[in-house]
C-alpha cells in the first residue's frame, strides 16, 4: 500500500482527479449550463469538494508519510464522476447512467476505505465485511440526504426525480458495488502488499 503511494504516477493521478473536480464545479457554478438546472450544484459543491480538502489537512496534521495519494484519489473520484455525469447530461440522456454510476462509485468509495485502512491495519480478517458494511452505511445516508434535498428543495434541487423504486435500486446497486470494491480492495491493497521486502510491517501514524 505504502509503495503505491510513493509512485510518481499515483501522485499525478491524484492531482488530476482533484483538478478535474474543481474545474467541473467551476463550470457548473460560474457558467450554470442548462443541463444542471435543478441538480442543486450549489449544495453539492461543498459536500463533493470536502474530501479533496479534508484529506490533505488530515495528512498534514497527522504527519502521514508517504502522502495517501491512492486513498485521496479514490475518495474524490466518485464525486468527479457524478459531477461530470450531470455536467455532460448523461443522467438526462441515458436512463442507465444512475444505475451504472451507483455501482462504479461505490466500488471506488470502498476502495478508498481500504486504501486508508491498510496503511495502519495489516490484517485481512473480516476486511471484506468491514468494507461491505462501510459501503452499505454510506449509501443509506446518501439516500437520506437526497430525499431531504429533493423534499425541501435545498440548493434549488428539483430535478432529482426520486421514487421509491429508484431508492431501493440505488441501495442494492451501491451496496453490491461496495461488496465488489471491498473484495478488490482487499486483494489489491491488503496485508501482503503492505509488507516491506524484509517481511516487516511498517508503522504508520
């Protein structure tokens, strides 16, 4: 895990994700294209940009070394994908967009969970279930937030078109994506990848 974070390519990828996310919201909020009307982009902006700001602050205050580029990028990637989906009108033009992205985004989100976890915890015991549970909890609260926003019209939300069937489908797809992300995360980022060439486990704050 730590070796991946030290790769220059990982740092470039992380910075690219963040730059793209900031640029997407700049376009959405400044130019306000018609395609994002009713999508509460003003409400989404601080929420979606939060991981890109919070992770560097935590890394600095806690002295994380190397910097957690993998986890940072994976935490911001779902918000970038969702924002681009709205900005390019994919949600309006393709009915399957919401379903596909719910699964993909939760694979990435749970991947971020494991990327953070395996910097400090070097055991795979119950790791898949922990990631699966994290994904399930986050989609529950995500759907609660969407319901509140659509009901109260916070941030000008009026184009979410939420239904009971849509909510249940999102819960199933995201939790399933979370399970896939947890399995992949454990396989790729797990304890074996966290060990040093001498077999010793690094200490990370």
